[in-house]
C-alpha cells in the first residue's frame, strides 16, 4: 500500500529531491524571476512560523483571497506547516454576502489577502467578529485595525524559528494524513455553497493517481491561468508539477480583470510554457484569436490554413487511431506543420506540448482543432469532491471525445437510477471510491450522507465506460429533463450542438419538467442577426419590428434544421427538441450569477430568473417565436 503522505511530508520529499530546480516563476519589475524548490520551502517555513507566533493554533481556519501569484502558493504552504486549514476563496466573489457566508461558515479566524482584494474584506470586516488578523500581501501606505503586512509575519517567523525551531517542527510533524488541508467551497449552483473538506491525504493521493495518466519532466514549465482557489489548479497545477521537479508560473494580476486577461497572451509569449491547464471558455478564446490573426493575413492564407486544418483533422481522426487508410496525408501534415502551424504555435509561446482541459466538457471539434495545430488539448474529468481528478487523456493514451483514462488506484462504477451496476457502453451515474474522495461537507452531515455512501462518491454526472480504462462523460445525471410522459433525457448534447452549429445562438438552456414540450432559454448573437438582416433585407432598419421578426424567424430556422428535412436532422429525437423559444435580453454571465466560477451555466439560477418567461412560453402566444416578449429582447 502507498505511503499515506501529508502535504507537508510530500513537500519535504520533493524539495529534498529537486532542491536546486526552479519551482515558481513570477514577473517582477518587468522580468520573470525564478524561486527554487529549496527557497519555496524556506519561505513556507518563515510564513508558517510567523503564523504560529501570531497565535494560529493547529486546526484553525485561515482564509486566502488573492489572485494567482507566488504568495498564494507560499501562503497555503505556510498555513499547512502551521498545522492550520486553508480556506481558499475565489476572487470572483464580488458580493459581500457570498464572501461573508464563506468566511462565517468556515469559522475562519485569520484572512490572507492581496492588496487588490482587501477593499472587499474591509467592507465586511465589521460583520466578522471572529476574525483576529487580516494578513495583507502587499505594501500599503497605511493599514487599518487588525491588518498586518506579510513582511511583518515573515520577520516574526524568522524570530520564532531562531528561538523555537523545535516547536515549529513539532507542530508540522503532528499533522496527520486525515487532518483537513482545505475547505474548498462549491460555487453554490443551487442553495448555499457547500464547504468541501479535503484532507492532506486526499491531495497527495490524487497527485499519485494523476501520475498514472499524466507525465511531465523536470524541464517542463506550466503557466497557471486558472484560479488557484480551485483544486484542479492545486493538483494538476502545483502539486503534480512539484512531484516531477517541474516549475509553474502565474499570470501577473493586473489592476482590473480585463488587464489580467490581457496579461495572459503576454505571459505565454514570455514564459514559453510547455503545458497549461485550460477550460472550454479559454480554449475557444485562444482559437478565436488565432483565427482572427489568420483572417488578417488575407483570403489566400486563410484558404491554405483551412485546407491544412482539414487535412490534419482527417489524418488524426480520434488521435489513438491516426493515419490508417489516410496514411497518404502524412507528408502533407508535415509540410503544413512547417509552413503554417509552427507559426501558429509561436503565438502560444512556441514550446507548448499540450493543454490539460478540465471543467465542462470540451467539444470534440475543439479537441480536433488543437490536435491539428500540434498542441493537443487533452480532456480530463473530475470534481472538487474527488480532489478533483478522476480521469484524463494524455500523450500516452488518448481518445478525442472521451474523458480519458481513469486514474489508478481508484474504483469506478456506472450505476442506473436504482443503484444497479451497468455494463460497458451503458450510461448511468458515475460513482467512484478511492483515497481522493473528500472527507465530507463542512457542517453538512445530511449532504455528506447523500453524496458519499459507504465510501462511494456519487458524482451526479452521467457517463459510460468504453472498457476497463476509458471513461466518457455525457452530461449531468441529475439535470435530466423529464417530458410529460416521464421520459428522461440529457439536455447538454442538444444545447452544445445548437451553440456550435449556429453563429446566431450564443448560449442556450433547455427546460422540461414534465411539461407539454421542451422550451429553449436562448441568448442570441445580436451582431450576427443584424448582419443577416443587412444582407437579406438591406432596406430594413435593424431596430424595426420587421427586422426583429426576420431575426426571430432566422433563429427558428436554425432550430428547425434539427427537424425532418433539415441539415442536422437525426442528431437528436425530435420529441426532445424545443417547441418554444424564450429569446433573452442579456447573456448568462458571472455578474448576473448565471455562470459559475468554472464558467458553467447554472441551470437553476437561469430558470429562476426567467420563471415568468417560461410560463409565457407554455401559452399559445408564447409558443410562437414571433411574440412581443421575444421582439422586445432584440
């Protein structure tokens, strides 16, 4: 049986092994500065001892609210060396009630915070009497009551280590594998967010499991562009990279979220990562930027690029079966790679070997696209309750369109609605058992008992096993729609297909809860619709009712393409397709809480916000797409 390491023992082990290797990269004063494994541990000691000198006790909760940076990683390690529990918080939590809930619910006594996030804490501190100290990462002209700058903690840590090093060692050695390392909050897609209790062993076990599918070398370098508060960035990011002696960099935060986004391409160019973690929203963004660059070079280059892309996609097939009867395409693949795709890769630093994709499902066309340009985006699957990695594609074994090879050691079953195990190829709920399964939900025994049964984690996701190794995730087991006759079906495939196949549809959520028919809550692409009107009826004023009627009819036409006679006919049973459409006035975003921090649409919140519109869609007037409410949304 594997050693049951704590994160502290894990860090000690790999720092001893790779002490002089660079572990962290951070841009300071215009230059990317390295921090070695040994220096990382030294700083973690100083922060951990500083926390002890402040009075932090074993098992106490320390919240961490900051953009990705060295101090995030060092702060977490310091918290763990002090025997405390890190409560990582998303910087996207704008609403004081969201932050307030987590800080109160977690019983946090201390907060580590960056200068940019500090105003949020100052605003709600009067409502947090349990908070003893607020540790601020950045130098400020002045500090308020309870605030203490990080350099002071470090200085106090040096003094503590000089006088009581034995107490410090005693503290971190007293931490056991089943002690909590994190309380990681869900995004609260339904009721209040749940605090996922992740132990030291949950993390180290999942790193060992991840190693069974993902391999890198000490020379590899990862740029982490995902929020560090999510355990995908924790495990696939810094702890897995640490176990290989490899390094990680974080994107300079910027003064605003937009500036931080602009810093991503610059960081990729400068740091030249070999591997990155991604989510579908970022993957689509990178692809759009690449294609805009190609378009700008003129129609000739664009035609050649599209031909090269088509050739590579046909040669690669699903990755594992590339070539075959299409062997004759290989010389062309090599030629176009030198002529075109090598330059495309330069835009992503020039050294990228592959992406690891997490979060929502990455559609197969996007996977084929990245594979074709020579930077495969290997889809993985997991959830925070599993710390999080359950399966992943990787260079050694991959099938585009799958969710990858199940990590080992871990047990997996596919169960039907009655809890009966299903054979290969049959869809049901994905249920797993292993050392990566969370300890439970903080202060929520009811939800824990419903989710973890006899050690088996019920993921709520639907999928099937192709064989003993390869998993396919196909949607939410629990977000199934139910038609009036009781038939259950998953909406995700239809929703994704509508968005992928129509430039006039940006987002869509289907709804049917034993109703007469399915309806679509649809966010249109207004610019594309205006361009369509301009092209087909240039005499119409885009804001006129006639123009808007034309737009609505175009949307209907796109939906009808899935019905008999349409180009997408047969993709889905017609009875599942939407018979009515609510055209919505604004997109689903994080700001209106209809998209969560991992960029997934929160179905429950969308339905709640548009209850009235949905009721109207079940009336004869509302069923006709050309109705007053849809017209006013355009």
